[in-house]
C-alpha cells in the first residue's frame, strides 16, 4: 500500500473516532454547535472513504477505456466531497438560525468544551499530515480532505470558545451563533473544493507559473542546441496528479531522425525533472514548417 493510501486510512480512523465522541457529547449537552461538528465529522468520514477509494482507483495504469489513466477519479472525489459539505453547511446554518429564534437549553457544558478542544488538537495534526502528503504526492483527493479537516480545527475551537462564553455568561444564544458561523465556513470550503476540481475536469490549462516553467525549460534547450529552431502549440492539462503536456518542436531540416529523438528524449526528461508526474508528448517538425507558417500568415494578411 502506497503512502497516499496509508494516509487516507489514517484519516478514516481518526474521523470515525471523533464522530463517535462528538455525537455522544452533542446528545448529552444539547448543544447545536457540538451536534453540527458531529455531523461535519460524519461528512469527513464519508469524504475520507471516498478519497481512499479514489486514490486506489487513480493509481491504476491506463487501459483501453482510459488511455490517459484514471487520475481524474481524485478530482471526482473532491467534487463529491464538496457537494456533501455544501449540503451539511446548509443544514447547520438552518439549525443554528432555528435555535437563535426559538432558543435552546444546554447541559454538561464542561464535557462539550473538553470534547471540542480534543477534536481541534487531533484534527490540527491530521490535517497538517494530510496536506503535507498531498503536496508530496500532488494528490487532489488528500488535499481536499486536508482542507476539510482544517475547517474542523477552527470550527471545534470556535465551538469550545462559544461554550466557555455561554458557561461564564449564561448567554446560551452564543452556541447557535457559533454554529451558524461554522456552517458558513463549511459552505465556503465546499464551494472552493467544487470550483477547483471542476476546473480540472473541464480541461483547464495548467497554472500560469507551470506553463512559464515549461517554456523556460524549452527555451533553455533551444539556446544550448543549435539544431532546434523553435516551438509552438504548447498545450498542458492535469488529470489527478498527472500532467499531460504536448507541443511542436521545430528542428533544422538537416537534423537526422536519430538526432531528433535524442533531442526529444533529453527535453522530455528535463521537463519531467522540473514538473514531476508529467506525461510529455513532443511533435517533431523540420524548419520548413516555419516558412510554410509564415507564408500562410502573409497570405491571410493580404
């Protein structure tokens, strides 16, 4: 089992434990904010399971039905988790507003405070670990789960502070107000997850910084090898953690086939060194295509 899968299993275990503890504390205290955090942990558990399944599927090699691999299963998992979070955020806000308008009784606030403090500490560590592994492996599914748990950290800390304030002041309305703010934070996280993964599913180009890096690598090769005349038609997209890059490389007409392949292999290796998990496809052309392109442009201009 690879590092991404082990990390996802670790997240599943911690979410299952926190769900049971928060649910018990929410029922005993009657706190809507604690219950909202329990529901959030339930979605975290579902998200962790989905992320694990997506990671397992995404590492499958390309086949006849999926020539570019299965990397987008991670992006689909991120969208699904965002949709679930959006529904949960709406429910939390609805319950919070209802309790603000009609009031609620709270009991055993000390238990709720302790559980929320424990939850914040555990999720702070788990989210840090998930985001670290996500950066190392370029995993969209782990990144989504990490940011999801990061909202739990602030949510649990906010609930704990709200319960402390309610305990010291007797203002029980603070509890649903905190819950409403948690719901809004969940909605914002959901929208960010859905937006980020949807752009990948719609074949959005790589970020400008990565495209500029690719161009710098190609330009560096052009300066060091006089056989290369230029390049054009650079295209790049992402599928899960895998980048797909292709462009046309123009060589001098006298370049032999063997020399052309050596140039291509060297350039592909340099690009993969600077951008790991890249599948690079280079279309080789001789410099007569430059003259043809220029002639076509002049004809169009006239």
